[in-house]
C-alpha cells in the first residue's frame, strides 16, 4: 500500500517568513496527492490537490505545492506566513480510492 | 448537501464501558475512512470501508475495536471495554465511488475521553 512521510513534525517560523513543509510518498502506481489543514479542535480541510497536469498546484490561503515525480515529493510552500496559518498540516496520497495520511507537521507562526 | 456528520462530538466513558462512534458520510459517498488522532500525534489510519464491506483494517487494533458500514445507516466505530489509552479524537472521512481523484471530506471528529 502507499505511504506518506512528512519529514518535519514541527516547524516554527516568524510571521511574514517563507515556509516549506516537506512530504514524500511511496506508491507503485499513479497517485493523487493532497494537502489538508487542521485548525485547533476542528476537522481537516482541503488546502490543495494534485490530480494531473501542471506540477505546480495553487491552493487556498496563498499556499502552493509542487509535485516532483522523480523525487516522489509534494512539498507545500507559502512565501509569507501569517499568525493565522498556525495549524497542523497533513499530506495525503490516494491510490485506488484508498487515502493515507502522513503523521502531520505542526506549523507555529510567531510574531 | 450536508457534510460528513459525526456524533457525538464529545463522549466520556468510564474504563470498561463501550464507546460507539457514528459517522454519516456525505450524500452519494460510499467510501468511509476512520482515523485516530492521539494527543500531540498525527492522524493514524484505522480502517477503510465501503458499503457492507471492510476493505482494509490494517490500522485497527486486533482486540476491542470493530467497524461496520451497513447498507442503511451510518458507519459505526465500536470500542469495547475502553481503556485510558483509547482517549483520542476519532475522525471519519468519506469519498465518492469511482472517482479516485476526489478528495476525502472530513467530519468534525468525536473526542473520546476515558475516565
């Protein structure tokens, strides 16, 4: 089965700094890739997804991610973060309708 | 179209009791996933079900835990004889049939506290 590795469990950054949250996956077939965000005491919301086509995907709240097939990566980036971006971020891979998540990266934005 | 509905939102059980967590998927969705999120940890896959079938339960503890998704009604995650270590947030997600590219939609979760 497919699997997802999020390399950083916690990422602290200062407000207005750029951020990259790393995600690598393993799969034997073509997959679909997703990033979700979880704010405190809430469920997960979709940030963006890669299905096909352009490898650079833009999502909500100024986030974007780049699919790199040769490196099996799907890193999430934002050029300038806000305090309100503080949350848990989950990378996910879907293969044959079976979705698996990484362990999550806790992004903390400090003033 | 209502989203994924989980109930209850909060559940308190004494050690040894049973916990039943319900998940009603979005209309038209026949795939359901259950995940557990322990305090300060990420999401852990538990089980993947389609209507009346368990597709993958590799993330489910072998004892005390069971899940079902009947033809009619919500999906149920059942934990028998709960212990303190079962305290966690349990999330359900659903997705549509025949569209592997669709995202999963999540419920708000059920927060189980075992006292």
